[in-house]
């Protein structure tokens, strides 16, 4: 092994290596915390100066990461946040956690990965390990990141090291913090894989080394395709069973008593979050490039994409039964985060539902205890609204209340008691014993 390999190996084992994280969002900031807790000094990089300023002031913008912890780490000089990319040279390991969205035509948008790789390449020095964590299609690390880094003139495996380790997060689930989730690691070469495996093994419960970065990239895509396809299946069954007047929730509850061969997935108003609605399309795009069909992925995407339209139709039907049109009706949305008990609104189906209802003339307001102001979204026309208090008066003022996200903090007995009509996409009101005549499943 080269001297740079041995030096970085020694620094990682001794926890003297500085870990840099590029992208301080819902993946990057928890990763910072994981390495700080493991005893590493960390540097956080983000071009969003608002985020950097908040962190430097000891404030958090992610619900499950307390500001007190950030303030303590900054005071102890175990963590620093910056927008100055020149400081990338100070990091021994640089972990890339930037967005990988889709274009309007549902093609991969790797501009954030490419721009980050270029910033690193300008400052790349011997003895640095670069790890891409952003979800992407197999081949990205070797075919996109490596050539950009190689423009520095340094050599992979002797001067610098490159690997892929897919982010795994379950926001809102305290049982699966970043350090408690096994980490898959694959290198662009053998030395890179060894160093990346060594680094993560210092901070997480278990590492799962694989032969190369392509296997690690494909692993992440498989995880998300598996979920997207199964969610699409139960969403399609929900529509069918609704026509047959069969309760899909009761069917799933019965089926999951089977101790083998079945895993419960649940229907909803559409897919949300930064992975499942997006990542499968990375693989279907790659399949098209190689003239290979990806029918399950494309069909699952179509079914899940249509669920907000189904929900809007159910709202219209419920109002029609009450002799009210959608136009001019006051509709209260309960929950705009993409999943329960988190403050993350990315790709939430709530935004498409709101846009479609407003196009039909509805007057929208919302309540979400975790999202206090509707954020701007790149693909949707989002009204300038703040979360309303969940009061009897607000509920009673709505012609209908639509449950999009089933946050645990919401008192659903209160909702059923005071709302005139409820359209429930999450089965959140199933335990409310009175007022069931007001509730429509969607």
C-alpha cells in the first residue's frame, strides 16, 4: 500500500482524521452528528448561507436534531459549518450528501454531484478519501465523479481514494438513527473500499463491504424500487377494493398475520420524500439507455403518480354527497410533511393535491405541527400559507378536512368531533369510536 493509504488509515484508526460533509440537509447533518459522537472532528459545507448561519449560531433547522447539541459541538470545536469551499482541503475524508433530483422529463439531474466534484477537484490533495452518499444510478461514482476528480492530476488508489456508500435514513424513527443503521460500502478500487469501510466502521453499528461502488449504488436503488413497487401495488388494490366496497386496511391487517411470505405495505395519497418518488426513475432512465425495459418501475411510478388525482376525486365526491361543489369550498389539509412525525416536506403529495384543489376553486388552509410555513417547491405552485392552530373553530369553519399526513401529535378525536366532513387517506381516524358517519376513506 502507498504511504498516503497508510497515513490515512492511521488517522482514521486514531480518530484524528477530519471528516467533511458536503450538503447539510436531512442526510448530511445527521451524518455529522454520527461522526462527532464517534470522536471525529467534522467540517460541514453548504452553499445555503442561511443554513450555515443558523448552525454557527447553534440553531437547528431539522426537528430531530436539537439546537443545544449543535451549540455544544461548535463550542467544543468538534464541528464547524461553512460555505467556504477552500476549506475542503482541510478534510481527510469528504462525504458528499447533495441532492439528486429529477428534471421535468424525469431524467437524472446530477448537477449537484458534478458541481461538488469540481469544487473538490480544485482542492484535491494526496491522502483524501471521497465518498459519494447521494442516491444515484449504478455507474455514477466511476463514470461521473472519478473523471472530474482525476482532472486534478492525482491518481486513484495511490494519491486519493473514492467510494460509494448509500445514505440510509428513516426520519421520525428513533430506533434507526444514522449510527444504528448498517452501512453498505463499495470502493472504486480495493484500497478505496478498505479505507471507506474502515472510516464508517468507526461510527456506525455495522458496515457491509461490497466488491465495488456499482454494487453499492445498485443496492440503494433496489431498496427503493422494492418499496415503490409494493406501495404501488397496495395503492392499486386500494382503488379496486374501494369499488368493491372492501376495506383495504382490514385486508392488510388480516394478511400481515401470516408469519412468512408477506410484508405489509400501506396505501396513501401518493409518494413523498427524497428517495422513493425519485430514485426508481434513475434506474428506469439507465435501463432506457441500455435498451432494456423496466416495466415494473415505470408502471409503479405511474400508479403512485396518479394517487393525488384519486384523492382529489374522492374529495369532490364527498363534497358532492354533501351538496357542495369544490369551487368555493373551504378545505383544511391535515399534514403536509411527506411522512408522519417529521418536518420534511420534500416531494410530499400534499403539494400536488393542494395545487389540484386550488385549480378547482377550493379555498385551502392547513395544519401541520412540524411544518409551520409552506415552503417554496421547484415543481409546484405553493400558496403562501402558515399552519393554522388545530382548534374547534378552525375545524368547524372547513367544509371538509383532508388528512394527508397522519402525525401522531394530532388529536383525531377532536378532528372528528368538530369537522363536518373528513376525507382520510391514512386510516388515521380508525380508532375514533364516534362520528364515523362523517368519515370518507380515500
